[in-house]
C-alpha cells in the first residue's frame, strides 16, 4: 500500500517537474502575439461600433419624416416677425416660374452639376467618393467644416430637415436621400432642386431668377449668365450681381472654371464668358418685376445678411418663424425722414442710417437710402462702407487714453504745428489755425485734428486697436492717419452705431443684430441668435467720453443735430479727397466725399451717413450737403423720443467731478475766490482727482479811471487818455490790456483797438456828431467794468475870405503828406491824413472806402499801430473775409495726402 502511494506521489512530482521543464523550454510570447491581440481587439471594437452605428442609424432612420411630394416641390412658407410678434413678411408664398426638366438648357444643367454635384447621375443619393474627401477635410478643420451634400441631399434638407449639423440630421438626410432616389427619377429630383432653391431675397428657383435678373427665358441666356445663376445658391445675397457685382463676378468665374475642369466647356468658351462684364446683361431696374418687393426692404436685407453669415439661409425653406427686433413705427420714421427731398443738395445725393436700442444692440430700424426698393445698393450695410472721418476720434484717441491712462477730461493737449510721427507730413486743422494748450474736452468737441493725432500716438497703435476691436471695428495695422478717420478702413452705419452704443451703455457692447431668435417648424424648438454682451471698456471711460460728447451738440460741431430737452452725446465727421483725386477730377478744396453724425441717448443710438454712390461725386455745399446727417439725426431722434421717457446718462461711482482752474497743467482745483470765467467742471477717474488748490487769486480788475476825450480841430482828431491801477503782479502775472470802443450818434458800439498803452487817437472825425467812448481792462479771463465818456463835435461857421489859390497850395501840402506814407482816407472825403500819430511807413488805412471795407486799423500798416491809427468810418458794412464756412463746419481739407478726416 505504501509503495503504491509513494509511486503515485513520485509520478506526480515527476509530472510537475516535466511541466515546469517544458514551460521553460517552450517558445516565448513575443511582439507578434501582442500585435495579434491588439488586432483582434480593434476588430472587436470596430465590429461593436459598426453594429452600434447600424443600430443608431436604423433608429434615426425610423424617426425620419415621410416623403411628401408637395413639400418636395414647393417651398414652405417662413415668416419674419417684428418686435411685437406680428408678421411683416412671408417667404415662399410669392410667384415662381416653374420649369420642367426637359425645358432646362443642357448647358445650364452642366453649370449646376459641375458646381454642386458632378457625379449626380452616378450615385444613389450619397456620393461616397466626395464624402471621403469631406471626411478628411473635417478631420483637419473640425466637424462640419466641409460638406459633401449631393443635390438629392439638398432637396431633402430644404424640404424636411433642419439645418443643424448633427449626426441625427445627417443620418436622416442620408436615409431619405436613398429613399428619394428609389421613388423618383434623377430628372425629377433635379427638377425639384432647380425650382425650389433660394436664389436671392424672396426669389426661389433658377427660372424665377433668370426672369428677375435678366428678363429672359432660360433658352435665351448666355453662358456667362448661366454660370452666374448656377453659382448663386451657395450665397444668395452675397452673390447678388445687383448689390455685389465684384463678388458675383468672382463666383461666376469659379463656376466657369469648374465647367472647364469637368470638360463641360472648352477653354476658349470659358475665357470668352469670363470676359463678359457681370452686369452687362442685367435687366434695367425700371423693367424688373418686383418678385422681391416687400415692406421695409432695407431691414429685410439685414435679416438675410445675418442668416447668410450664420449659414442659415436654407432655413427660409423650412417653414420657420424669424423673430426680429424691427420697430415698424421707427422704421417708417426713418424711411419718411430719408425720403424728404428738401434736405439734400441734389437729386442724386444719398443718405443711410441705422437705429439701435442702446442697451441691447438690437437694430430697431434702418434706412438703406432714398426710396430704397431692395434692388439697389443698401448704403447702411456692408454694401457701402466708407471712411469714418472724425466720428472715429472717440474710439481711437480719447476713449483709449482715458481707458489706459485714466486721463481727466481736463487734461491738457497742445494744439500746435505738428507732423505725423516719423514723417514730414504736416497735419492741419479745419480752420488752418492752432488753439494752443486746450483740454481734451475742448479738443474733442471742437474736433481738432492735431490733438487727436497726438493723443493716438501717445496711447499707441496696440492699445488703440484693442479698444476699437472690442467695439466691433476690425482694425488690424493702424497708423496715425487712421486716428482722424483716414486710411483704408471703411465702415457701415451699422458698425458705427454699434461702437457708439457701448459708450451710452456703460461700456457694454453687444454686436448690432436684427435677428433675435429662430422658431422652428414645430413651434417649440428655438435657436437663439442674440449675441452675448461683452464688457468693452470701464464704465468710467464710457461716461467720461459721453460727457465730452454732450458738448459737441451744445458747444461744438454738432449743434444742428441737437434735440431740445434730450440728454444726447454725439460726434460729427467729414472725410477728404486725396490730392491725386482732387487733381484727377478737378475738385475744389472744399469738396468732400462723406459726411457723418453718430449720437445716442440712453434709449437709442443712431449713425447717419451722407454722400453719393460714386465716391468721386463730391458733397459741395455746407448749408445742405454737409448737414444732411445732422438734420436726419435730429428729425429721427426727436420723433422716436417724443412722448417716451428718456433717462439722463448716470454718472457711475467710478467717476468724480471737480471744478478746476481752466488751463492749469498739472491740473489744480479752483479756489472759492477763483472767478467762474477762469474755471471749468471736469471729470476724473475715482482716485485721480488732484488735491492741490490754486492759491488766492485776483478776482476782479479795477476799471480804468480818469478817461478824457480831447478834440483837436487842426488835425480833426480826438485824443483819448486814461489811467489804471494794475493788480498785484504776485497774484496775477498776466499783462493788462485795454479794449477801446466807440459809438457814433447812438449807433452800435464798434471795437476800435486793443492796446497795452493808456492812450489812443481817433482821426477823421466829423463835425455835428456825438462820439461815445468806453474802455475796459482785460487780463486773461478777467474783464473790468467799463470807463466811459462822450464828446460832441460842434460845427464851425467859416467866412469865405480865403484866396482860392491857397486851396491849391493846401492840397499840394496834403499831397506831399500822402507821399510821405500817411495814406489816403476816403472815409470822410475831406482829410488825406489818417492820423499816423508819428508812425512812419504807415500806409494809413489805404483802401478804406467810407464803410465799404471791413479793415479795422488799416491794411498795409507796416509800422506800429499802438498810436491808435483807428478810423471808425471803415468799420460799418465791412465784408466778412470768412464767408463760405462757419465755426462749426468741418470744411477744409486735412493733410495733403487726403488722410485727414477734414475736421
């Protein structure tokens, strides 16, 4: 028994040892074994994914809608809703030109297929060859970056499915495409596409588009026309040849190239069709049928542009409701104002405007131009961007300076001769003058060019560009000329209104938008289209810029735009022609291409442009042409605000107010005794208000004393003299001058001269008249009370006892005096000597013709005038040498190269 047990144990031990030995000697599991396992795992995962995908596809397919022939052949009706939810336009309900397949020209079919689906007659609803290329593109650019939709899939999508780029929609689209191909012929499917596709505005179907754009039957179209129509569905509004001829031509040429690539036309045919101007065969406007006629066409343009930019134009074929921000009353107000012919300088002059809700950025109304029909250029949108002129100054100069440096509105900038940084190009102000040291508030409301450039250069291009980009203005590379509205960047009224609305909304910017949301066909699913607000600047910056822009409408260049009783901020602007353009088209220096006004209240923001469709046609008039934007702003803002509460702009806690000494640099607070004429109210970012108060100052000047007026019959003149007690120079280190005025026989007083002396001599006086004189002292902002005196010149009775020959001798003496340079005074007709008062080389008011010339003190006076060579006879009726402009207009050109804004 024990032997058996032992033998069994031994056998087990031996077997175990052999197994161990065998394992050691067997082949090792190397890389091949690992690869095999990975391969099997991938197969298993792939099979699981495939089965899962098949199951998911089957599920999505089972939930797909049924094919409906009526939906396949006719567009669903979509509706545009105004701000109150009322329908103001329906898409898909208008007349269409239905064209059977056998009436579609073969060349037009080739153009469509070469562009949209060249393998249409070979696939069964899905083109897997194109799909593979699209998949690779999507791996590189992200899901949805490139599609591979066939014509069949486009028909399905436009008839039954939403435009969402989801797996569910793509799966249902693929399933329905296969199903459609089984139930309908290729010819029938092509016919559906041809007659249902959205072409532009409210125009559906290529046959309708041929009638609308060319007024032709399809068999009458030229190759270039067919190529254009075939390319339009990709961007119906963008490739509209009436509005965007350059883009339309580029797209047409792409279609022609594809036709040649796929051997539908020869190279010669391609080149010949490309040579045809894209607008050559278009139907004249007056002959075009109004397929696209609707209420508020300019606003509809904005809606379509937004849908196209978002890639959602095809939704119009899906029976959706599009909720917009349109205010019908505001829209009608804008259209009526723009169509008021009396405000324009000519029948051809145009205008455009955009009205936003300041708080939300929603576009409540838009004016596309005078008598805008929807067929012509929309001057309010990207169809017609223009240089912004001086409306850009708060955005590129003043706003960034306050935002980045916390400048006060009382900060000083020197208006002086200046050239662009790093160049020798001189900048000019509109009046050709320089104001010297002024606050940035005054520089802005007076629209001085030089301060705006200097501030921009101090802020720097990076900070200024960042500030503008946050306000929706896509500047890239900036230079100094851009700071006053010149350069290559052009903007629409929509963009300018959007930027300005942020100043009125505490620094919060919301991109201007007409579409708020899209309600899908089921009535429940909604797609939000309202842009998110962004914090574009500090609330202190927004309020301080707003406060400065208030002064534009009361003290500066925007007085014509002001609406009484409303708290409004705004800015005017004009642009200039370059020297080359002026020379080429023989334009005057006062001719300008564009005029602007942008302004806002807490409720509305409005940007208005005025000018001509042809850039080289100038605005010529001040009183009408240049003021069109301001007149339109005043009219529309006044009507929209009538009867509606408009809150004032509220100063935020981040801003402090202080009364400062005007012109102080560094800024000093005014003392209680500082005269109001020497102070100004200015704003500061909280924590930056100065603490130093100006020392006690002279608060008033003494009036001149001891004023006397003595008549000298021999010289026929009146000598004035006076005394004055000057202020303590330690309290007022400003020179005192004296302004002398005279009134003759109770007439309006005329200023004779301003002098630092204490005497003046008036020559050429007339007997029988009463002369009333006043003298006031002036020192800086201080003005004294006047000192006054009067003198009556009695007529003398003379006996006629003189030898007539003596008259000749006296005249000879007077002639000699004239030769000595004392001039010819025709003011009284009886005195050659104009009262030189001892100043040699005084040409003595030459040309002073008794009230017809405005010279005050005489032209050609090469000597000193301190002796009082004044003749009141020449003052009344003087012609104004500045006729042709006002101090508010922005008329004269800026820099020689035309890069100035012109203000």
